C-alpha cells in the first residue's frame, strides 16, 4: 500500500511530466510554424525545469541563431555540451555561431587629434562599484548598433532595418519601426512595429502600423499613438496584445479637441498640446485620473514641443517665434512662473533634464556667417537660475542623453563633417569622441539590457 507521502510524490511527478511534455509540444509547434520567438519562450521554460535536456537546449540555440542572436545561441549550445559533451549537433552549432560572433564584433580604433580625446580615456572618472554594465544603442544607416558607454565593443545588433526607435519605457524596453515600408491595400504604406522585451532580450513583432499612425508609446499595458486625419491628429490607445494585428479597434482618448499634436504620460497624468477649434492657438493641457483636461499654458501660434522632467515636476517648453527661432521656457505645473533658459532665441536647440529634475542641459546653436555655427552646451541650475557652460564650438549638436548617474552627457555632433557620438563629463568637462564612420549617427540612447 502506498503511503500518503508516496502518493503525493507520484502526483507531483505526473504533473511535472505533463508540464514538460506540454512545453515541449508547444515549442515544437511554434518552431515548425516559424514562430521562433514563441518557441524560444517555451524552450526556456522547459530548460528552467530540466536544464540537462540537451535536445531542447539545441532547439533553443537554433531558434536564437535563426533570429540573429549568435551570442545567446552560443550559451544554449554550450549548455547542451555541458550535459552531453559528445553532442555533435551542439559542437557544430557552437563552432558556427562563434564564427558569426567574431565577424560581428568590432572595436573601432580612432585616430588622435589635438583638440579632443578620441575613443577611451585612461583618465576616465571611475564609476560607482555597484554600477551595472550598460550599453548605448545608436542608429546608423537605419541599423541598430550597440556599444559600451565608453565607446568599446561597437557591434551591429541586427541586420533588420529600422526607421525609428522610441524612447525606452521602464520595464518594457522600446518600440521600433521598420524602415522598409509596405504597400497598404487601401493605398499608402504600412510600417511593421516591434518592441524590445527585456525578459527575453529580443525584438518581437507587435503589429502593423498604418502610414497615418505615429508616435507610439507603451504605458500601463496600453499602446498609445496619434492618428492623422488630414491636417489634424487625434490620440488613441489600445490594450497591448502580441496576438492582435493592427490598431483598428483602438479607442479615441480625448473628445472636444480639433487636433492633438503631442502627448506624454507620467504617473497617471496625461500632458498634451492641442486646440479645441481650428484657427485657435495650441495650448498645453493636463488630465489627471480621467478628469476633465485643464489648460496649463497657452498663447502659442503653433503647437509647442515640450519635454517632461523625469519626476513630472517641470516642463521645458520649446517656444518658436515669428522668425522660426527657438527658446526654452521652464514651467512648474504648481506655479505660474515661466523661466526663460536663454536670453535670446536661437536657430537650433535641444535639451534634456537630469534624473533628479534639478538641472536642465541644453545645446543652443546660432547660424554664424563666419564659422557656420556658434554652439554652446550648457547646464542650467533650475533652483538657482544659474547657467554653466560645458562646451563651446562651431558645430551643431543633437540627441542629448544623460547617463542614469548624471555623470556624463552624450550627444551627436558634426564636429568632423558628419554626426558622431561624443560625451562630456559633467564635473571635469573632459570630452571624448566615441565613434567615427562615414555615416551619421541619427539616434542614441541607453540600451535596456535583458533581465536574464
């Protein structure tokens, strides 16, 4: 007669076996249908329960290899060999992906110049010991590259051609649009929309986004986006669902507005620039917890671009005058004070807040008949209203990004004819150039590393 303890073990064993069999069948089914991302998810769960399953590790490795991730594939081939050293399939696979990794990996050696440090500095300020290893991403010729934050280990992430990368959202990664357009049955073109999943470290196909849909954002389990209607736009959202194609069932968010041109969402508050009637100037509104939208600032002839601080306690408003020149105004939502950052407007301006919202960094450029550009990179202390110059030169800066510790500011500059990545240390003002190529670096940011 079986004891109660023995019967419990049998039941657990049967349940465990059924879970493994179900996961294996699910993975094989997805793999046979070429749904490799979903196959990987099933195989990874299987291997958590039974890491010694070399055949499953080989399947996972194959899927990652086909998806264009040779480094991850090498880990799974190695796992298969750890438990089965004579596994010829894993040996061949590992040899193959190591060749691919070697071909992809490239560290750029940059020539020195007397005016700026090129590449990696031996005098670089040490980061805190608990700082995690981070990577930057950059968009070059519509392809994503990644590198360490000091410029080392530059490598192409994928052969996929991307059109744009959306700002990362914490815990989610970022949305990306394929650059290669496809014909839409109703006319126009569609773009494939992807997202980066930090759990798997993979881009996953999300949906097809129409030509008139843009500025996609993931917030609180929903995809928010703008949809054009002639010269106007409206704000929509739809629940996030990997299995759903298109945004046809999306719900309109705001009623009573002729056009919505920009939006950001922070801590349950929706910020957006809009007008209620054609011919009216655009205003910035805020809406909290589904209440009626409240106008925050008004009086712009055209809608203002704005930057929301990380803590949601300041807006940087980019105001454009009649001469198409720009200035930043810093506004506290709880006060009526508007702080002009520059004394006079300029031709090109870009900005970013520090993570504590206490400082605002900006690059301001004026056209110079003599030198091309007069550009200054500055730090603005919001509380003390004090400006500190970080770098002055005769070139154009774009794409300002701060590292999470607020130690370095990264940017692209056409210091050497085309846009390359530079960084400036905020304490020592030491400057380093991180890339050199014949193509422009059109977008940069911090890469959300996978969680495994």
